[in-house]
C-alpha cells in the first residue's frame, strides 16, 4: 500500500515539475514582443528568442506585432468649406515602437488610430474647398501624418504614411464636374486649333514672302544678266559693223574706183532710199539730173567708139547702130534752194564731175552735217575717194 502511494506521489511530482518547466520557458518569434506581468503588474518585456519566466507567478500577455501594419478604414463623409459632402477613404501605415505603451497607454490602438484619423481628416479637409481637396492630396497626406504622429507618439506608435485612397463627391457634383471638364477641354482644343491655324498662316505667309523675294531677286538677276548679254551683243554687233565698214572702205580705196563706177553706184543706191513701209513721200535729190547726164555721156562715148571701129573687108555691111536719142531728163521734184536741206552725202568733186562730165573727184573734207568720217577708217590720204558714207 505504501509502495503504491509512493508511486502516485512520484508521478504527481514529476508532472508538477514538467508543468513548471513548461510554464517557465517562453519562445518569442521574430518581430514580436511579449509583456510579462508579475502579480498583475508590469514586470518586463520579452524579446525574440528563448525566455524563462517564473511559473505560477509571472503571466505573459498576448504577443504584440512590431512590424509595420496597414489599416484601411471605410469611407468617411467629410464636409468641405463650400458645404459639399465628399466621401474619403484613407489608408494608414503605422508601426508599434514601444510594446509597453501600446499595451498600457491605450486600450485598442487600432480603433484609436482610426477615430483619430477621421477627426483629423475632417479638420484638415473642412478648411478646403472641393477643387483644393481634389488637387491637394499630398498636402492633406502630409498634414494628416503630422497630426497622427504627434497624437500617437505617447501610445508607442509611429505613423509612417497616410494616403487618401478615394475621394468621391456627390453624383450631381460629378456630373457638373464632368460637364465643366468637357467644356474646358473643348475650350483648350479650340485654343490649340486656333493657335495651330495661326502658326500655319504665319508659316504660309513667311513662305510666300520668301518665295516672292527669291522670285524677285531671281528676276532682277535675270534682267541684269539679259541686259549685260544684250549690251555685249550690241557691242559685238557694233564692232562687227565697224570692222565691216572699215573693210569695205579700205577695199574701195585700195580698188581706186573711177567716176563712172561711182556714178553707177550712186544710181543703184537711189531705189533703196524709197524702201520701207513708213515712207509716204520720196524727195529726189537735185543732182540726179547731172548723174543721168553723166551716165548718158558715158553710153554715148561707148557708142562713138563702136562706130569708129573699121569693118573688115570680108564681112558684110552691117547696119551701124544709131546713137539713141538722149532720154528726157526728168526734172527734179525739188530744185536747189534755201527752202530744202542739202542732200545727205553731197560731195563737191562728184557734183563737179556730174556737171562737167569729167575730171577727178575733189578731195574735199566731209562737213559736220554729213555724218563725219567713218569710225576706224581714218583719212584716205591721196585716194581719189573721200570719206562719204552715202557714196559707200
């Protein structure tokens, strides 16, 4: 009997020892902390790892998470300064920095943070209008975090960030805002379109101006080049005509023409005076009668020499050509006199020859009114032909 009692007592003792060991050893996970109370009072804070407490004397409270926590609160109605009710949904990021204060300074720190966020949000947003609330989220977040951090510091909590997840104005305000936004966008589109048209018109005008300037400059340069080319061509033609006149003049002087050839050339030049469509009146020079007399005398001398030639005896008698009657001299349409200008190219020696029928041509100088000497030819010297362009 005594052995059985002893065995029972031994088993009970072993069980008590096991329970005491189990109650005295505590393992705390990483990033958590435990509050130990002895006889109902705070004793110490257990950190992560293996910890030993006094069994049946110390009591371990529920572990506290030391990691940063994210809490999303339901939308809260807030009245703005312009008396509009908006629904704001907030998200708070906080972390427990002192487990003792978080346990003994506040009953439920999550509920306390939620209510404090609501009241602080209403204070901050109540001083703003709707437009400012919608466009000043960063400002609201900063003010909320500052107020919450100061209020929760004594609770052993640090508020890291506060974000406004959603701001929902009333449906009627949303419709008005959409209409306003649509009108504003239409206005900006019209302004941008007008600015685009303005820039396009400016660019087109500048392009047309530059094109006109370049065209005018090109036409000016082309006109200058054409004028220079025409001037060069006229100069070349003038040089060619001068060289041709010089060549003809030199050839005539070197050929030493007689008076009969000059009279014949003078008669050939008379029809050319009447050439031209604008000629309405032809004035025959007064010297034409003398020229015709000279030519008639030349033909008469030729016929006289033919009559004086002896006829061979063996040839039959041929009729001797009779001297033709001199053609009636056509009177000049205008006689000499002070009322008419002297004919161009009048030569004193030639007039004397035409009047007398012979004699060398006088080497008289050409007057100033008769055109002057031929350019580039110089004076003929001892040549019997004077510088007279009309005779050439």
